[in-house]
């Protein structure tokens, strides 16, 4: 059997890449369905869901490189001529579907890979080359954009596969020709075929379809990102007005540190630089948490339960502690109040203060992830990091 293509049939390399790609795609699809439908309630279910997603992503990346190798090989090879050149509509449809398959075999795994690279945490690709990609920022909006594309492209790939299989069965059952045999092991005995003029119409049709798919995917992705919008907290009166700041949490899931931020919070601060004492009332909008692919889970009833407990509150007295300060008071999350002391540093220059703080809390103290009472998948400690700049009010 020849390793290269001829004008009559495909060579062994093309056949091997064809069936390997098909096997990988038919593995990736059920893994993705199982992962999406897997439970998310207990630690064991979350671990299984993450494992399924990791397998799905790993197979998907393998599909990308296998498909890329297949396409690069195809570029160097002769393309076997159609067995029924006079049936121009059928030849056009077959060529267009082939181009849809080629594009989809790259775009489906690539969009999934880009979505993964832009997301934070959960279900790593099982390989040693890292989880990020150059020029792809960790961004909820970027992640949602590629997620929408991945959703649409998978449907297009499924449609192309269905048409491809239907065409092969039509040749086998109705035409009773050797179209399918040309891609099976062994050498198909086919008489010399007449040359056909090359047409760019099939690839142009496939590109046009994908232009529509990309537009639809972008719209779905951006719309889903908009679903995470929430009502803003009301402004508060404060002696020190926060002009910029970050309130972040870092947790460890499956041995990986995952950092998220609350984008909406308000602080009413009174503080006397001379005595180093004061008071702080902080309200946090729980729905404003962004935690990558874990955002929805984190806001659910088993964790922060944002629907029933939309805000968290920290009320504390500020006192000096050597060169630094302590904010000692109570933190209420999910309706559970616990005493908390927040040590912080403070630099004040001409009415502007820069504050930095770090404290580690236990999620179980506030009933967060109580359905996961061990640390097999989600560790107990959660690091809270705060950086803010505040200006002294003139009033």
C-alpha cells in the first residue's frame, strides 16, 4: 500500500490521520457531554467533573494538533479525483463539507483551548506545558467570548460530521461505488479518473458559513457574560473615600491556587492619623465575585449562596499595632458571624492613604462548601487580600 495519495485513492498516511482524528473527535464529544452533565454537589462529584473536563480538554488539544498535521499533510498531497465528476452539485457539496470539517477540526479545539487559557482554575489540561497561552489574558469577558464560539463551532462540527457520514453511506448503499473504500485499509482498485477543473466555490462557501458562526458565537459569548451583571451597591458616606482598590480571595482546588475578586464593595471609614484609631464598615456585594470557571459554583447555595445572602459585612475598630494596624471586629458571610482581626499596613501622604492587608480564613467557619467537609478537592484556608487607596474627605 502506498503511503502517499494518488489521483485515484488515499495513501496510508492520510488514512491513518483520518481515522485517528475521527477516533479522537468521537472521544472528545461524549467526554464533554458527560463533564457538562456531571454532578456538582459533593466533593466526589466535583472531583469527577474536573477529571472528565480535564480528559475532554486534553483530548481536544490532541485533536487540534492531529488535525493540523492532517491538514498540513493534505496540502503536500494530490487530492483523489471524484468518482462522479458529472454530478457537479454533489461534488460541490462534498467539497464544501470537507472544508467545513477541516476548519471545524481546528476551530473547535482551538476555541476551547482559548476559553480555558482565559479562565481561572478548574480542570487543567493533562500535560506539562502549562495552562496559559501567549497574548491571552485571564479575563471573564475573553473567556466568555471563546466559550460562545466553542458552543457554536461544536454544533457546526457535528453537522459536518453527520453530512460526511451521510454522504459516505449514500455512496456505499445507493451508488455502490468505492468512495468509502478509498479511505479504508488496503488498496482500492479504481480505474483512472478524468481530471476535474479546480473550483474555489466550496472553500468560499465554508468560509462564509464560518463567518456567520463566528458572529453568532461572539454574540452568545458576550450575552452570557452580560448575564453576570448585578445591581451595584449604593454609595456610602465616609471620612476616607476609597478611590481605587482590590478585594481578592485565593483558594486551593485540586492543588492549584485560584484567585478571584469582588468587584463591587463599599467602605465607610473613619480614621484619625494622629491617634491611629478609627472605625470601618465594609459591605461586599457577593454577586460581584468573579472566580473564572468557578464563578457560578461559588455563588451557588452550597458556597456563598448569593441569592439568599447577597452581601457580606465587616465591621471593625481600628487600632495601632506597632508600626502597623489591626482592624478587629466581626465578619458576616452567608448569615454566619465570626470574630476576625485584619492586620494591615498603612502609608499616608498628603491626605492620601494606601492600605494593604492579608488574612487567612477557613471556609468552613462560614458554612462555605459544607458539602465538602474534607480537603481532598477544596482546601479549608482561603486567603483574603486587600489593597486600596483612599483620600481624606473635605467634608
